[in-house]
C-alpha cells in the first residue's frame, strides 16, 4: 500500500485546507488539460485517488486508523535527485539542466538470492556454426551450474523456427538440461521473433512478482521484417513483469533493434566481440539478476507542461540508453548497497523572473523481492531557484563525470548517423573528435580504433559495423562505475 | 547561449559538454583549483646518503612510504604507474592518487610523475609537473627517466616519500 500523504506531498498532520491546496497545485501542473506529458496523466490519476481519500473527512479518518494499526513501513529505497546546478540564471531563452536520479536502497537490505525465472534464447542459425555456438554452449552450461533447484529455467533454440529445448520448470536435473544444449547444431537463418515468442510462452508460466523473470537472448544475426512484432512482444513481456537482455555476437546483428528490445523492458544489451567472452557477459547478467533486492523498477516522469525531458540514460547497475517516449521508464533492478542511477537531460523554458519554480515530479516504483514485500513507491518533486546573477557553484562531480563520458557516447552516435546519411566528411570529423576525447581520457585502445576508422572512411565510404559496435558499446561501458 | 571554443557550436545555456564535440564548457576555476604554485626554494630536503640496489625483482612490489604517514602504499608496478592526484574534473586518472595524503596542499600535479618498468629496473619520470619531481634532492628534467634504487627519496612538489622494493617471499 502506498502512503497517500506522500503521494499528495503533505504531512499526516496537515489541515484540510493544506490538503486541498496541495491537490489544486498538483492539478494546475499535471492535469491532462494543461500537461501533454504522458507521465503527468498517470501521476495525476494517483494524486487524485489519494485526494479522494484524504480530502474527505470520513474517508481520511478511516484511512488514518488503518495506517496507525500497521507497523511503520520500511523505506526500501529512496529517491535522491541532484541537479547539475542548484540555482539557474534568469534567462529569456531555453536552458538545459541535468538531473542525476538515484534510487538508493536501504542499506540494511542484503542480497536476497532472488529466485530466478530465466529463459535462455540461443540463436543456432548457420552463422553461429563453430566457435560461436560452442562457446555459447559452454557458457550456458556454466550458467546452469550456478543456478539452484529453486530457480526456474527454460531454454529455447531458434533459427527460422523455435524449438523448446528445456521446458520451464524448477531446475532439478541439471545434467538433462545440459545434455539438451549439447545436442544443438547450427542450421537455418535468424528470425528473432520466433525465438522470443517461444521464450515469452515459457517464461510467463512461472512469471511472478516474487521472481526475477528474465529472458536472455544470444544472437549473431540480423532479423528481417519481424522487428515491430518483436517490440510489440516486448511490451507484452513488460505487462507480465518479464525483462529482456540481449547479447549480440560479432558484427551482423542490428544494434538499434536489440537496444530497443532491452530498453523497453528494463534489460541490458551487450556487444560481444569475441565468442570467448560470452561466458563473462552471461555471468555478469546472472550476478545482477540474482542479487536484485528490487525488481521491475520503473520511473515515471511528470515534467511541468513547459519543461521537456530530452534524454534519459541509465548509468548503473549497467549502462543503457532508456526509451523515454513511453512512460514509465523501465529501469530494471536495484542491487544491495548500490544505487540504481539515471541521468536526465531537461530543457527548461525561458525563466523571466527570479524565484522558485517546480520542474518535474518523479515516481519510482518496484517490486521489493527482499522478504517478498511486494510493490513499493518513492516520490520526489523537484523545483529549482532562478536568480539574475547566480553565484558560482561547484558542479557535482558525479554529474560531470557521467556527462563527460556520455558526451563521448553521443558524438560516436552522431558519427554513425552522419555516415548512415552519406555525409562522410562530417562522420570523419566526428570520429576524429571521439578519438581526441578518448585519448584525453586515457582510453588509448578505443581512441586508436576511432582514429584508424576516421582514416579509412575516406576510401571505404561506410562506417564498418565492427568499429561502430566497438565504439558504441565501448563508450557505453566507460560509464560503469568500475570503468570496465 | 554558449559558443564552444573548440568547434564554435552554439550550445544552450546550462550545457556542460559541447553537444557537437564534447568540449568542456564550464570553466575550470568553477570546480577545482589547479595545482598550487609553491614559492621557489621551499621544503629543502637533503639528499640521502648511501645507495640501495637498483635491481628490481620482476615479482617484487613497491612500498611508497609517505612522510608523516604510518602505513606505506603498496604498489604492484605496471608498465607505467602514474602518480598524481585525482580530482574528477579532468578525465585523466592517476594510478596512484595522493589526494588523501594532502597532495593538493603540497603542490602535487594531477599527472605528476610515473614509475616505469624496465627489464629488471624501475625508472622515475617527471611528467611535466608544476612544482617538479625531486629524486634524492635533485630536480628531474621532465620526461627524462632516472633509475630508481631501493630506499630512494622522492619529492613531489612538497610531498616527500621514500620508495622501497619489497620482494615477496
């Protein structure tokens, strides 16, 4: 049960007048008639529901009594929001403000050994033949070794058809599951939708609020014509509480598509440049899922009508661009003693007058797996002060650090976009810029990759898929706290 | 509007890294002080007498004993171990961050010096620091490596430390 007072942003001792005023203020900002943002509509519905109880003396008394009888609920996680500057200048033109949004878990929550409901989806098309498929099999075997009988596993093999190798069930016979994977032979072409569809059917059988439900897709091929169907399926996964992570081996696969698949569901997409590291990525994924204390974390964004969210990027526990066209954003998991963080880029309207103004209301929700406590929500309402001459202030290091790396990722994307529309001169220049910036930050290896490609581009006229993926996922990985 | 000094792109107010080229758009002073310049002739430290061995066992580690600090820093030497202070504003990170030892107050540059591995020796190189690197009292010429010996005294700005080779057995 969410705390209605927190939803409305008033104290439990508030007078009737205060409650009415809080509701009216929220309505002026978030009512669908004045605010076109999708998140505003859904958050306003919640606020209205809270007001229907607290705004009515009889209902409120009944709610208060119920509230008193319950033990005070733990704050499983809190929202900590740091703006790039605390005071913005009064300005007649739009300006940009960054917000670092951290979902900080209560430090007393330790690893749960969350029960996993995992579905492995393995591409066994012809191109996987040889080392790729063999390493994937080994990695799958290692994964099975690490699971327990409390975990549910299913395995799908797909090419242009899907085949259920291991039916979803608690993993009691590891050897049988491994044997099924060993039999896998390469043949056929890649149709991701087939694999995902079968995975969805298997995973949902055990999908529950107390599990970390996840589909892990391993592929090396480009799928044709079924991208939209796959993304629609990803939406159905979200509805059932299932996340999707994707690992692309080699250069052929469609990175924009796999990114969207993962971003839509709160998962992560990875580039695997050599079959030898499949295992490492799979283990990393398993570790993250297995430790989760909160799953299916979402972040709803309700900016004021004149504020726009331009961009959202998850920094931790794994770096991933988030799709913010739909609300809420799917964030994934919160791990013990580690904040899950997202950086938002906001555009503020012209601010003609000094003073405080509201910016955005954030609502983060998730299923607390720790002791199966269920749904929990934290809300934050962010406002900022504007001054004619704001004093010089120290920029928060965390934001500077994240933005400097994020800007590398963005320029690299611009290089790819320029190359895609045939503007080789612009693409070359952007690649050189990326190389320079990478060199400045001590990433010599990645810098050399960018530099070599910038030189090659004038003759090849197209950005090589390998370099594109190496740079895209390489710069993304720089964002991880460990800088791996 | 903020014009990028690097690529002349017009960025909106509040943008911290140029949206076109990634150039830092906020000024350095706003965030971190740069290396403090010390008056010349400060911190006179005398050269130490006697020489330790210059031979560095490949499996050994280095102990860096910073003056007035009870516990030495143990370093597993890389091909190049960069000593300096991390401040987050520049993307470069030294391998050994001396911030907790009063690096800023003592005039240690962000990228101050490096210890490099040779065949079976170690060398110390000043990487163009503001207040200089002294080896046994002598100021090093930037970018010219000097062989390190067990027990040598290194001074980074005003921060004095001793280096010891620790053989693991």
